[in-house]
C-alpha cells in the first residue's frame, strides 16, 4: 500500500488540482467560469486517470530493474527513467529495495534539463520498414506500386 501511494504521488497531486479547480469560487464573478472550471477539472482528472492506468506497467518495470541490478549495479538501466518525475520515483523505489539509495545522486547526473528534453522529443523521427531486406516505405510515404505483404 505504501509503495502504491509513493509511486502515485503525482497522480494524487493531479486529483487534488482537479478538486481545487472545482473548489475555487470563480462562479461568483461570472457564471461562465463554471465552464472554465469544468474544463480544467476534466483535464486534471483525465491526466490522473491516465497515470493511474500505468500502475501495472510501473510494477513490471520495477521488477525488471530489480532483476537487472540485483547482482551488479548498472546505472545505464536507469537512464530513461531519470527523464521524468514519475520515473525518478520509480528509480528511488528500486534503489531503496536494492539497498543502494546512496547511488541516486550519481544517477541525477543522467537527468537532462527540461528544455533539452523538450527539444529532443520534438525532433522528427525517420521511420523505415524493411521486409526481406527491402525498404517498403520511408517516413510514411508509400507509392501505389509498393505493397506490404
């Protein structure tokens, strides 16, 4: 139960933000603020539901990380998780389980700054599909004479 609460802190923050959006008495200024409050609350609650739905995935990733680092500590396995706040909570939980909580400050060096992370996520990605060593299409552009079998 404590692990569930710890790994879902950000989910509960989003639920609280949605409740707070509904609780602020902006409707006293204008009745139109009900709509804005509703949209904000739906956004926060929707994001919280999306994060709560990843609970099973978090448990699976946690077990994989524990398995990979049980015999010897491998910092490279934590790199992808250090880029997001929820992932850093997962890393702390795994390190605590392994008894290597002191390694967290070394892993923080892998964390990219927010602007670099956003820039890297916004780059176009080139995609190629190969069947029998022959490129069928590239970047979702396909000619009519090419058929995927």
